[in-house]
């Protein structure tokens, strides 16, 4: 007899990618933003194939669900090693690593250098109903 594997608590967990800027919400809706670059190694939290809710709204406030998405790729590297294309997928207005480091410094409210580790999370919108 084959028995089912036990369910783990994280199987029922709901994951989200939170964005705090109204500008980013519009970039997400229009498909101009298809990645997020987060400071530090987030590979233990986000994995390829995960389904996440993409949310927009002010920190500590109500959020708007923009769409559900599937994570296509998670890659950890130094900020200096980002390609202009990788940066553009996160922020269509920026292409250079030094500009992106300044932008991240404002976002995280601390100095960010090109030697810092970042995680690139590529995602695709899920269209239609999920279940």
C-alpha cells in the first residue's frame, strides 16, 4: 500500500513579494517589471517554481494584490556582477550598477556598495484562475 507523504506546515504557507512604491505597482501591471533584486541572499526563502502573491502598498498599511506569479529563477551574486539587462528587469529606468547601488541605498536606507550580495528573483504573472 502506498501512503501519502505527511504535509509540512510550510505547504500551506502563503508567500508574497511586497513592493512599496506606487510607481512599481504600475510597472508590475504593465509588465515592465519582471524581476526584483533584493539585498542579501534570499535563496532559502524564494525558490524556482514557487507561487507568490505580488503585492503593492505602503509599508505597515493595506496592500493591493497586483497578481499571482510563479518564480522562474533565483540567482545570488555580487551587485557588481549584475548585467544591465538584469537591472532593467527590476527597474526599467536604470541600467548601470553604480546607479542601482544608489537606488538600493535609498530603498534600504543604508550605504550599499557594488560588493554587496544581492538576489535576483525573476517571476512571471499567472493569468487566469489558479484553482
